[in-house]
């Protein structure tokens, strides 16, 4: 599950993750922005990639077997455990950002 305050970031992150698995295809549930009325989908016993606005989640929200990526704070939480944030080397980060920018501008 991806969490952010920004809808556009959720959509771009989902699309980017899909491109990372190329040449394979994601054949499971993909919801870039989950409507608040469908929050129960997060309890589904199947693989999913779902973007959720931070305002939709409660502070007490706990979902078993769901890895949560907080895009705004660069945190990954898995089974109530905060995973160590790994910083990408600056050169590789710059290259990745440039390629993602080129890829997203070609889509439009």
C-alpha cells in the first residue's frame, strides 16, 4: 500500500512500480487512488498495489500482512516494524529521476 497526501504522487508511484517489473505484467489488483468508501479492500487476502490518501487512514489503522510505503516521509512499515530507510547514491538518484521524468513526459 502506498500512502501520500498528494493524489498525483500516488498515481505516478503506482505507474512507476509497474514499469519496474517489466517485462512482466502485474495481474493482480491495482488501484492508484482508493476511494474512502472502499477502504475495506485493504483487508483482502490477495496481492494488491493500492494508493491511499493519508487523510483516509486512521491513526489506529492496522492491516495484517500489508507493507505500507509512506511516500511523504520515505518510510516503509511491514508487520508493525519500521524498516531502515536506505539512501540511494546521488549519481544514481539523479539518473533515475531524469529517466522517470522523460518516461512520464512521453506518456502525456
